[in-house]
């Protein structure tokens, strides 16, 4: 519905091995109507290419869990990479996490973990952990900033001596069955300027998805004082922000 491209200038070409995204969840979205029980909201906080392989990570509002508590409408976090189905390249929490291998959106593997996020401030950190025979392992952690509590989500292996190249990307999405825009629950998430190896981006592009542009109750704006991008969608959201480039000073 809304999205942001992040450019770190020279780092886009030289690569980086750590990405930190600090964000605020302003409200806990309500479930979708009963006739859309498997729909959910996804805030993709990070997307990029690592050693040429696409990856993404973010938070979901309606994660169907194969571990306790079973079923749907669990909040959780996911981390996926493409171009493999080999789960030997994945590590996940023994009791609260699980893995996925699928060809549904191209060959990919992923790790998932239940995490009861709600209104508050958080930080997601993707970083290189170690190199083994399987490759270079990148782990994902989330920190509840108020409690200063960090939780490991899982790790995925990429070809050895990997780095992240190119622009980053964040987006707010609806997943599941087709839904009327007025039935999308209201959600507001804001993202501070992400840091690649500790460096803020030099340019940000704000936009609205061409596939969901009919969702007029979505809005994206950059607040220069806060150095933060605000994304809103669903409910009574009024579109105010304009798509375009923002040069960071």
C-alpha cells in the first residue's frame, strides 16, 4: 500500500554487513472481518540483496503458528531468503519458532517466531554472525527499546563472505484474500532512518504501490524533524503525503 526506498550512497555499491531499523508501532490493528480470517497486515521493515540473493524481514499481525499457541491471529516476525529450498541453511528457536521452505513465490526458505508486539518502540537488527561450511550466517534480532530486552528470531546462511548491496526497501502490505479497502484495519507504523553499518541513508523515495493504488485510505509522509517515515493504512486514513524523493540533510 505504501513503500519507501532507502539509499546509502556509496554503501549501496561497497556493501554493508549490518542493518538496523528502529520503528514505532502506534496502535495494535484489529482483526480483519470474519469473512477474511486469514488476512493480515505485514510491515516489511527490511528488504535487500545479500550476495545477490533477495531477503526480507518484518512483522505480521496474523501469523498462523504450528507451535503453541496454535492457529492464527498470532503476532510474529519473519526472515526469509530466496534461491534455495535447503533448510540446512536455516536456524530457528526450538519451541517458539519454526522454518518454512516453499516454491510459492519462487524458491525460498524462512524462519518465523511468535512475538507479541504491540504499541511501542522497537529495533530490528540484521547482522553477520559467523562463517561455517554452509556459508556466512546472518541473524535477526528484535529489541523492545523500553524494556531493553532483545529476542533472537532466527538465522539464515548465504554464500561465504557475503555483504548487502543496493538500495533498501520497506513497505506496509495486506496479505491473504482480496479485501475491500474499507475492511482493512487501521494501522500506523513509523520508521526512523535505518542504519547500514551505522550510517543513515542519503536519500529516501516515498511511494504508493501500483498494485494497491486503489487503496486510497493509505498515507506515507516523511517528518524531517523526527527523521522518520510515517506509514498509515486502513480505516479512516486520509491520503495526504505525496510520492517522491527526499534528500536527507
